[in-house]
């Protein structure tokens, strides 16, 4: 298991293609930080899989689903789910 900074270094290096999350709060409880995380993983083509719930449903609860979808559309990126 790696820490967040090391994980993001590996994402940027292209060494990770999927991130499994047990709870969204493992990344952050702050909307802005979660949004930045999803921007970065989408830029590198990384998928995010949640283990307890639907990622899209959880992001909707954080009011991020539409922001992420709009960001992906503007930058022609795949969704992280």
C-alpha cells in the first residue's frame, strides 16, 4: 500500500491504470480536493473503482458528478468510472 503522494506520482508516471477506493474520504472529505484528484486521474487515463458503493452516486452526493463530466467533455477525456 502506498501513500497518496506516492500514488499520484505513480499516476503521473503512467504506472497506474486503476485505483481502488474503499471510502471516498480516503482521498479527501473536501469537494475541491476530490475534484482536483479526479482531474488528475482523468488526465492520465486512470479509472477509479469504489468497493462499497457506486462511484457516480457518491460523486453526486458530493455535488461533483456534473463538474467531472463537464471537465471530461471540455478536455475530451474519458470518465474515471
